[in-house]
C-alpha cells in the first residue's frame, strides 16, 4: 500500500494515461482513486463530444458526475463544465447537466451563490422536468438562512405560473422553505388545497401552508379544514397535521370535530311515515 501512496503523491504521473487506464487506477485503492480524479476529469472535459450528438453529451456528463474528489478545484471544474450544458438544446442533456452540476457544486465553499447564479435561469426552462429538477437542486444547495434564499423564493413564485404539477410542487416546497410568513402567498396557495384537480398539488399546498401563514390564520385554516375531508388519504393526513400547527389552539380542530358530532347527534331524527297499504 505504501507504493500506491507514493504513486498517488506523484499524481502528475497519471496524466499520461488514457481514460480506460485511469478508470482502472481508480479501482486499485483509495489513494489512486483520488489521484486519478484530476486527469480523468480533464480528459472528460477536454473530450466533450460535439453538440450534434445528445446521447454522447449525456454520457459525458454522467461520467463527470461519477468522478468525485474532495478538492474544490476538481469540483469547480466539473461544475463549470456541467453549467455549460444547462442551455443545451436537448432537454435530456439539460436534465443530466442539472444533476451533475448539483453534485459537484455541493462541495464548493460558496455553493449557494454559485447554484443560484447557474440554476436560477433554469427554473424558467420550457421543459417541466428540467424546471422542477433545478428547483429541487436549489433546495439542497441553498441554506434557509442564506442571503440568496429570498432570490430563490422569488424564482419559485414565478414557477407557480407553470401548469405542470411537478413544477408547482417544487415551487411550493421552495416557497415553504425560503419565503417566510406572507399573507399574499397564503392567498395564493390556500385555494390550491381545495381547488386543484391534482392531488399532488393539494398535498404540497397543504404541507406548505404552515410555513407561510401565522398561527390562527383564517384563510389557511379554512383551506386545511377542507383538505382534511379530501378524498385522497395522503392529503387528509397532511392537511389534518398542518391544521394542528396553524389552529389558534392545538386542540381547536379536535374540539370543532367533537362539536360537529354533538350537533349532529342533537338533531331530531325524522320519523318514518307509513305509506298507505303498508304495515308498520
């Protein structure tokens, strides 16, 4: 193992190897695995295929994403290379570019700022899959307290105009994390709990409301009460749990339910009237 460590220390010796040899070196030991990352990444970036072959661009991006190293310089190289494909004409390439960029940028020192500058414009992508993937990537890369959080919330609010369910769900998740309390957003999100034809959107909206509305908010509570009677069990569970967080008192939803049951029990029951010619 000592000789492998010596070879790893002289990483320049690996730069003369081709791609297949470097892949085999990475399988030998941890030291060679780390030393082979830089030359292998350089080969992958330098050997990027021509823009006319989308399947090769996808393969190159996936290969770069699979080569991981702890050094920021290496991650920055992969992130920059992947960012160059975020405007590719093929949606499949852009989708893999988002994943590769997110994986590489996660180890950078200022990953949040880098991610917002690169993935922010992608949140308006015409392809719903790419659009939603960019929003989910920013959720992983941007901390809640970061200065770029408000910018992500603004981008997510634009995503709400999209008609695709997964884009809307990603936008709702981003708003819940970054937007903070907002009456305007409550007015926009609450109708989705009871009015959206997509149960995934109703679920995401019910999950987002506790983060957007203050405790006791009448609009949010009314929407969640309607969601608690949704025909989808998952929506009912999330809405009921969210209602406990938002109600003026945590016991209020239970008290309201018991009061409704009590009122129903007090209603006088109609007596059956026998029809002519029939016996009781």
